[in-house]
């Protein structure tokens, strides 16, 4: 199919872009286009105006410091993935990005665009929630920061207003004595995952003092579950089984063309054990490096 007819605007400044959005309530922002363009082609989206922000200056930055990682709206997945400072400051970001679609899509798609597209089957929205990150947006009333917990309000629905543009995402740095891990299962590498899990685990004297896991492709919005109480300081098989039970008590896997609800629940259980174990090992290694 071909997209429905639309007007095209390529503003040269953020102010011009905001004016274009304000004048057309049905307008859509185009950055990487790896999510939007297929929707246009299938006529699942039919904006009156397409506002292409690729000509805007100073939005392709990737910065990492002691606080965390800041990613501009036009920074491509591949750019973020190959940045060594990002891997050092918050290693979960590149761990998840490596499983985002295929290399060709990562070369064009933007991390911020993926975040605000709000697809619960995508990796980065879940990572943002798990890390308690945020997105900065600019609109007619100025700039505001939306915490990840407030960003996702429904299937493919974010809390951005129609006349706002997401300009930057923030992923907090990995805390001392903490570790991360990520794994997903897809029919083919690069396809949407049938289930994916990430974990952040903190340790003191080798024992787990905090454990949270994020899940993709198992609910309508990116899901995060606190597993600390279920683990009770350990990652023994019994503790991991309790953690999986705790996660599935919160999650509501559904059946679709890719997998049944029962199979997704099974994957969530298996991946929870694997990823929490790996994050625990990473946390202990991280703690030893800090002490040496």
C-alpha cells in the first residue's frame, strides 16, 4: 500500500517545528522513521502533516558522565551502541540496543524515537522504565521532563502532547555494587521478541539487597517488577523460582500470532532466572572492581 496523502514540512529550527505541530493537531514528527514509515505505508497512521526534524541542529548528541547517559532526539541507535562511554556508564543500554531490530534499522532508527513510540515489544522503553530514566520534551509551554513511569499510558501511547517534541532521553548511571543483564527470545535475531527480560541487581557482601526486572512483549506497556523480597538475598534455584512466580503474578502475558500466553509465561519464567543470575554475577564483579 501507499501512504495516504500528507503535507511535508522540514523546519530549520525547533521553534519552526513547534509552530508546524501547533498548527496541525494531526501532525506527526519524523526522526528515524523506522516505526512511523511502515505505519504510514500500511495506512495505520494517516497524519495531515509530517514534520521532519532531521534538519534541526544540536539534537544528535550522546553524552555520558557520572550521572548517566543523555541521548539527543536525532542520535541513531548505532551511534549510541558504539559509544564506549555509554557502555562504561550504563552498560544495560548497549546490551539492549544490540538486540534492537537489524543493523540497517539501527543505522537509521533513533533511540528517543523508539522511546516515545511506546511499543511494549521494543527494548528501549522497557530499559528506560527499569532504570527510572526520563525524557525531556519541548512544547508551547516550554521544556518539561517526563519520568519513565509517567511516560507510558497505554498500548503505543505516551503522555506526550500532540504539540510537543521529545528532544532528549536520560538513562541514570549504574550505581556502585550493582550489575545488569539482558536477554530476549525471538524467532530470528532482529525480529520482535516473544519475550525479553532485563535486570538490575545490587549487592552488599555478596547478598542481593535490591533486584528489579523489566519485561518486554508480555504486556500492553513496558513492565517492571521488584523481585527483592522474593529473592530474599539469594539467587539459589528456589529463590529464582520464587522471583519468577512473583513476576508472573504481576504480568499478564497474552496470545498473539507470535506466541501463546502460556509460552510467553514459560519464557518469562526461564529468562527471569537467567537474567537475574547474570545480573547478580555482574554486580559481584562490579563490587570487587570497586574494592580493588
